């Protein structure tokens, strides 16, 4: 008999369940890996202030923070898709979203929610509409309906810290605005006419410009002065489609999608740029559906880049906030942070935008009846949603036992003292069969549970933990025996 103990759960998500570190997982939901040695849950999400019917009418798809107030990129109503600004004065769940004074872009066409950025230099919010770019001066409550009608935003804007200039990707051009001056609609001269920029990011003195041309992904590293002919680098990603660019630890990261030549399904691929060449870090194949949808907006939090994505993993469609993380040892991992509506599924194409504020996430999405809504991290200590963690195959098992026939004998789980309404469930499966529930712990204050399994014989053993109401699993231990054969 052999005993294996697992007490680290921070390895991130992987698809190769046989070769990876035991700390990794093929699927985890709502696991806060900042505490490395436990399956620590994230708090619930709750409806943000105002009723869901009001939020449906507001149609808020993006949120930003000016340093004093929150603003939402919405529409006049469900029947009028022209841009409308909504405001929330604090992060409190009781601070309601209200129509901003003079915040209606009534003279424009429909909203283009791709652009929604605050330029502090001018105390102005810039957004997109069918005519181009509009501006709203916050202190003056003044809407400039058609500030720039010569370009169409194709990605969100960035204010570079080196020059305090606002840059906006607009297809084959990069538009810029320098303080009170007019718009320069060809700031990065010489971009190919068939290039479409989708994402930009600050990188030291440069601006990363990611996009696609003729079904090929391209990244330009621009010094903010030169033309394309003399820019620092032009980096090709072949038949990858660039979705977003950002940085972590001063390292440029590019997220792409591509079609797997064998399965025909989409893959999500993460690259770093090293010596002007793309280096593949991680890739994930969209298993059953063949669809991987990645939204272009990102937000940095510590050493992580957070973004919205939907991807089928372990036959389950995961829709919500994801995090690409640079670990302390310099390697990388991907985590699925949370769904928008706790345990209620959100289907494909429903998420629209998110915003992370210290301690909170806001997420804009559509309900199953396609109603607009905004949910946020619960301000109370509520953990009713299920936290899940799947193990790799034969986790932490000695290499010589992995391919041998064996029997799972006993499973033990360890917790921080289970809260009064907490639950912990441990399941296992053999050779990819059905999940068998072994431990269902609901007793408050319990620290450990132990159950005999005496499973059917098989080669591959996997575990799945589920917890609710704040239960924190800190360890999993299992006993097994190898079944020797005469072959």
C-alpha cells in the first residue's frame, strides 16, 4: 500500500493531465490561488445597485473609474442604441447607477462600445459611436457628440505614462490626442492598409500595437515617434489571430486564437516576446464546441493579466473572468477566476465587459433572456456558489506506479474548520468513468474526513473537490495498492 498527500493547489490549469505537476488542474472554478496551500474560494457575485430591469434598460457594457466616480458605457434605452453615460458615485452595492447629466449622445449613431477610456489630462471620457469618437468632459458635464468623425475605434485606448498622450487603435491607423490639441489620425504612419489594430499596450518607452492583416497576426513595437519603416519591431504570428496584447513583469504578452489542424477546434495561445520573436507559453484547445471567444479588454492586477473569455474545458463551457499569471519562479499559468452569476450558467456570447476595483470585480453581461445586467463581487462574506478543483491523473503518484493496475483504498480530506453552513464533497473516478461521491462533509468545525473507497480496479485515478459557504480544503490524502499481474 502507498499513501500520497496533496497540499498545494496553485499550479494553474493544464490540458495534459498526465505529465503536469500535481499542483495543476484541468479544471478549477472560483479558486483563489493566492493562498497556495488551500482550495480557497472567491466570494459570491451579486446584482449591482438598481433593479435588473433598470440595468437591462441602461445596457451598460463597460465600466471605468476616474479616480472619483464610476462610469458605465450604456445606451439610451433598449429601444435606442445611441450612447448614454451612467454614473455610480462609490463602489458600494447600494450606490445606484444613474443617468449622467447631459450624458446622452443623441446626435450620433449607435454605440460602439469598443472604446471607453478616461483621459485625466483633459478630465474627459472618450467613447465610440457610429460616427467615430465622442468626448464627455466630467467636471463640465459637456458632451461633444462628434469629436472625431474621421476614424472608427477598433480597440480600447491607452494613455502612455511617458508622454501623457491618449492613443486609440482605429483599424489601419493609430489616432492620438495630446492634451487640448486636436486629434492626430495617423500618429503611427505607414501601417499597411489591410492591417486592423485590435489592442494596444504600454511597454516601457514603447507602444505595443497588436492586430491582424490578411488572416495573419502581427505585433508592432512602436517608439511613439517613428514610422512603420523605422519602428523597433514587426513580429508575425503566422495564422494566429491576435486578440489582445499586454505586459506582465515588463514582458510583452500576446493572446491569440488559431484553428487546431487535427481537431478543427479553436485554440487559445499565449505568447511572450523574447528577442523580437514570439515564444509560445501556454495553449488550450476548445474541446467539444470548437469555439474559443476572447474579448480584447484586459486589466492588470499584480503579476496577472485579467480578461474575459469563453472556452470549453473538460466538456464544460467556462464563461467569465480569466487570469494569465506570471508566477514567482518566472513561469506562467492560466486560471479561471469566476463566472458572472455564481452557479447559474451563462451561455456563449453573453459576457460584454468587466472592471476590477481593489477587492471587487464588476462584470457586464446578458442573462439567458438576453437582458443587460451588471453584477459585482458581494460586499458581504457570502460563499454560496460552488468552488471546484479537479486533480490531474494519478496526482503526485510515483512514476513507476502510474501505468500499473491499482485500487483506490482510502481517501482523507483536511479543512480549515468547516463553517456552520459549509459543505465539502470529494469525488473520484477510475479510468475516466463516472464520478463517485465518497465524502460529503457538512459538520461544522470538522477538520478532517476519511472514507474507504475500495474502488474498482483501474490505471487512472482522478479526484474532484466541491465546496460551498466558505469551506477551505487544505489537503487531500489517498491510499492505493498496486495490483500485480502475471503478464
